[in-house]
């Protein structure tokens, strides 16, 4: 019983010292590879170089295996754009917001870069 109490106390102390911002960043990074694959498939099926961000978000929400709100998907797309500066770009034309992907870049390289960032954050 003493060992269990000691482990619980150690776990509680560890949880207090965990950086909440870092945890949130890790949680976001874990979702990005799947979202990147979904976004790529949306662009492949639409056969267009750029799509409105609302359309991409709506289709990504419908394609995502989990339950994600459109608002959270927009945040994830924005974060994906920040992380992969050269692959996913943002353009505002005539008051409409568009996302454009660099189709010449390999998706596997983009996902590998995201996973490398995740591994660095988890250290």
C-alpha cells in the first residue's frame, strides 16, 4: 500500500510540474500528420491548386475519424500552415480566404518533418 501511495504522490507532483502550454502544443502536433493527409486527399479529389479555407475545413471535419468541430479544425489548419510554411500557404483574394498546397512537395516528407518536431517537443 505504501508503494502505491508513493507512486500516486510522485505522479501528482509530476502533473503539477507539467507545462500546460507544452502539453497543448504536443497534442496539436499529434493531430497534424492525419490532418495533413486529409488535406492532401481533399486537394487531389478536387483537382484544384487552391480552395477556400471554409470548404477545406468542412471537408476535413467530415473526413476526420474523430469528432472535431469546424472551429477546432480551422485552428488546426492554421497551426498546420504555421508548421509547414512551404507546403500549405494562405492567400486572401477579393475578400475570400484560400489555402493552397505545394503539390510538388512529397506528403511523406511533410509528415516526417511534423513527426520530427513532435519528437523534439516530447524530449
